[in-house]
């Protein structure tokens, strides 16, 4: 079974769209996403600097648009299951047919603006914890009043909370663990994002949805989403609740996934899979040069 997974915020980098603009299907998809978002995503993803695309209101629609563009470039591929990390769940919902690509991008633009506003209300941040003892990490986060916002598996937890608490964690990391501050604008997937919930819920209520055409996992607990209504409700709720990517990978193992393609800008999720899903081949789409390997993986899985 083939799984297609979609990356979340923090995966963006300046100029990441440039090599894809010569791929007709990718460019056409990006043009549609630009129209849906009201942003010139092609320019932002090819010429804007790191600070500009770090802006939550820009980064989120840009990442969803890029994932969908790389999927369009991949061609006719029918995955058995799809899942997305954080904002990548919007990309996954579009792949599953729950939302149209344009609705996914326009809705995530609302999400990004609302989360940026919530982030501006408090000085918050996030940091990845690599390695260490789970129990000690949990105690450390509790002591610093931090939330395990992303349980990523493969020995990685992302902590979120006040910027001062993140700085304290960096200065006093758990034993045998590395703590790496992330280039994000706020404490996503925590109580600090609660003000964004009603804004996104109002916009989501106006969006048409269909039941998933392929298995779609929720990153709330890795379970399969039953209906389009459930999928959209989950997209709203996940703004202020932790992401359980570890449980998504557990479900992929249970389903018998034999190949993984991570849509652009790929690398993070396939890296986690190599540690937590040993032996399952994967391809991360970073540039169009990766399309051939992805298509070969599709053929081998089929």
C-alpha cells in the first residue's frame, strides 16, 4: 500500500519553488492556488526571503500550495492512505477529495492569518527535542509550563509555549537530548492558538466537503477519518491541540504501508519514517529530479 504524506510548517525555504516552475502541471497548480489565496505564491516561493515566508499568514498557504503542486507534477497516482503533519493535513484533505485544492488553500489562508494574529498576542515559540528519556522530557516540559505540541515519533518531541520558557529549555535541556529552536512565529497547537479557532470555524462552515475517497488519517490520534464533516472539524480543532504524528505512523504500519512519498517540500516526514518505520522505502519530493524515483516507488508498490 502506498502512503502519501504532506509536510507542515517549518519545511519552507527561500527559492523552493524555482525548479518547479518549469513543470507545467506544477505551475498550473500554483497559479490556481495563488488565485484561491489572494497571494502571489509563485513570487513568494521563488524570490521572497526567509523572514517573509516565515510569516505564518504566508507560510501556511505556500506550503499547502507547494504540496499540491508537487502532487500534480507526480501525475496519476492513487495512494491507499494519505496524512498530513499540522497544516499538511489540509493538503491531505485535498488529496483525499474532502476539499477541492482551491478550497484547501483558501481555508488555510484564513487559518494562517488567524494564527498569526493569535501568535502576535503573546511572545511564544517552539523547539524540537531530539533524543533523551521520555519521562524526563515530560517532567521538564511540565516544570517549564511547556506543551508537547508535536509528538513526532522517532525520538522527536516539539515543545511549545512562552518564548522565555523555550529559552530556559534550550539553556537546560533534558539529559542526552538536543533542543533546537524552530523558525516559527508562535506556539502552534497549544492554548495560545485558541483565538484562531472561531475564525477558522466560521470560514470552514462555508466550505463544501465530501467524504474521503481514500483513507485519510487525522493527526489527532492517527485514526481514519470517517466523513467529510469529521475531517473539516478536525482541521479546525487541530489548531489548538497537539499533533500526534507518532500515532499516524503507527497506523501506517498497522495498515501495511509498503511505500511512502512525501510531497514537497519533503524531507522531514520521510526522515521520521526512516527511524520509526524501518524497512519501508520512501521518497521525499524536494525538486523535480525526485519525481522519477517517486514514480518508480509507485510502480514497485503497485
